């Protein structure tokens, strides 16, 4: 929910362009809704007597729904709010709870009664200056009845999922009120677990010893007060030895890198120059370099940072967002990361009009070859794969949304011969299987390199749960036990439709290129075909031309 000041809106780039686009969409949506409600560009410019008293969930939830639609994050929060009883009275909710509940309510209205009725509801709310009358005169039901229907709608939608780990010895800690756990990192070998706790901007790094069960705070910064906080700092990474915890924090608009030595209990620090923001980073196997996902000039790319010299080498430079990088185990030159790029070839042109995919996939890249060719680790389309962590050389873990809930998967990397001409060409792929079947999203995970120890953060009963364990203890999840959510099915249909439109667009581009290229042969020779004309799906040449000239 953005704050508009006169004719300007405050925007901030958080590291990925999808979130940035949602900010822009939210600002535009807010302006339009204010215009519909108050006949003014901004409600700050009109008399207070004309204002309509609205609960937070109504206006902020509507802005969120119109600008962002629905998401796994919203579904996760609403599911927990309804099952825990927190959302029993929507008018008592505040902050993010109110926005998420309002977003789900407007989605319910759109699903059951149609999105076309929402402008009518806003208009009659403005006429009668009453929220209840807006719903009553458009839908025919008062708000109290609609809220009951809303709760039942989502309880029915979430009825098929009810798997959650119990509160056992693997539950390391639960958050306090207004506290979140941002990130968890398990040391190589699984001896230590480091995690970040954030309480209204008061950030602490805790270090937990798995052998003794003791934990302590090794870093604390910023005061505690109610405000909008940056929940991306500090960023953690372990040295391959498991004896040095490195973390990056933003202080006074500068980036500072800390090295905490566990045995000596001492901390060293140095300034990290050049970057606007660091989202994630990881050590190389020998411990002399870092692979960073960092922001520079509004673009999120990959960089190699040499610790001894403090120099940076840029690996990618393009619009797609490159996230969660790490080195593959026992390889000095192969990196693994996730990206929403369409092409498997690095252009490094920084073209601001380059298109990005709607989903994130995993890629590997060999730094030594320097041939600008990536290897896409594909398995199927229309799913997101994020937060990959190498376990062995050809085995890694990641968070996937195959069933509509963010669960942990373990994958093995393999290859097969694609075709042979003058040389042999290989096609690379992964085979993965789920090792968790939770009904709540895994918000953050870490798997120790060289072992099966893991750490994870879940959101359950209005608290962030920090858990630890060993993936080898997980049972094999049978396909019959996995339930696909209705939103996952809805998203798959949307992605399939978008993919069809993109394929048609690419075909039209190729056809238009043929039409325009008449240097080597007449244009009619490009369209000589020995196949029958498809009358049902025929596209006229003028339509193709208009598509590109509009």
C-alpha cells in the first residue's frame, strides 16, 4: 500500500522486478480508487467531511487485490489466519493481517459475484457514504452475511490440506509477537545454525550449537519501533570450514561485511563498495571468493567478489533477476542459481526492454569456460524453483510450488544425448521428488553442504517457526498423498494461456520478418506451401502487419 504525495509516489526497488511492478500497479490502483471514491486525485486535497470511514481491510485489501491478484504468500497467511481464528473478526485486524484478509475478501467477491461488480460497489459506497450499503444494493446481501460466506469459502477451499510438522525436538524456536525470522543458514557439516530475528526493525543474529543446544546473539543493530522495515538484511553465509559466519548489513546507506570467527569469538568488518544492495551470497569451495546476487543501477545480477583484493567481476548484466546463487559442491567454477530469464545465452547487453519469464527456473554456469552459455535444469514447465542448495555434486535441494504450496524437493542432475552431428550434443535435466508435504509454505530454507542437515522457517498459528532436521529422516512422499490446491490449478491455466500467446507472438515475429525481407527473393516465395489452408485459424497478412505497427 503506497503513499502518494501530490503527484508523486514513493517507490523502492527490493531486488526483483515482479515486486517492483506490483508497487507501480498498487500506486496506479490507489489513484484510481481515490478518484472513484472522492472525485479527486488525492483524498488529502478534499474536506474531511467528505471522507468515508473505511476499515483497513476494505481499501488497502482492494488495492492489493486489484494490483497483485492472488499469491502463495497471501494464501499462506489467510489459511493460517482462518484456521487459527485470528481472522474471526476482520474489523479488528491491523497491518499486514488486515491487508491480506481484505485481499482475500475481494478475491472471494470476484470469484463468486464477478469482478465487474467491484466498481459498482465502490460507486454506491461513495453515494451512500457507507460500506455496508455499497454491498447491500449491488450484491443483495449485507456485509455481515458476506463475511460469513467469505470465511466458509476459504475454509472449504483449504479443506484438502492439513499436513504440518508437530511441535517436537526439531522445533528450534517460535517467534514472539511482532517478530519475524528472516533467514536461516546451516553450517557445512551441520554443526551450527545461524538465523536472523527481526522485531520491528531490531535485528539480531542468533547462533545455535546443535551439539550443546545452546544459542547466543552475536550481532544486533537498529532500534525497535513500529515502522516499515527492510526485511532483507542482514544476509548470511558460512565459510566452507564452518568456523566463520559472514554477514552483510546495511548501515547508514552503506554496505558493511562482517566476519565472525566462532573459535576466537571475534568479529572483523570491512566496507563493501560498489553495490546498491546485496540479496544473497555464498562462498566458493576454497573459501577465497563469494558469489553474490546484488543490485546495481536497478538491475539484479551475479557477481564474483574476491575477498583478499575486494574486487568484483560481473557475470550477468540483463533485466531478468538472478537470485540465490551458490557454488556446486566440490567445483571451483560451476555455480547454481535461479532466474526468470527466457534465454539460455547471456547477452549482457542490459537491454531495458528485454522480456522475462513468468516463473523462476534453475541454471548452472561454468565460470572457467566463459562461453556465455547457461545450462537450464528443466523438468517441467509452469512451476517455480527457488532457493537451491547443493548437497552433493549432482544432488541438490530446492523449494518448489508444484502442488501450490512451497515445499522442499530433492533433485538429481543428469544428462542424455540430444543429437549427434560433428559432435555429440547433450540435453540436461533434473529428476526431483518432494521430501515434505506441508500445508504451509516453507518461507526460507538452508541445507548443509556435504550433509542432510537442514533448517527451515514456517508460519503457523501466527508465529514464525524455526525448525531443524535431517532430510534423510523424511519419508518418501507418495504421489497419492499430494493434493494440488485450486490456486495452483488456476495459475497453471494462466501460465499455459500466456505461453500460447507468447508462442503465437514469436511465430508472428518470424512471419513478419519474412514479409519484410525481400532482398534475396520475392515476398510471395516465402509463403509458398504445400499444405492446406486452415480456414478456422487463418490470419490475414494485414492483421500480422497491424500487430507489429500498433
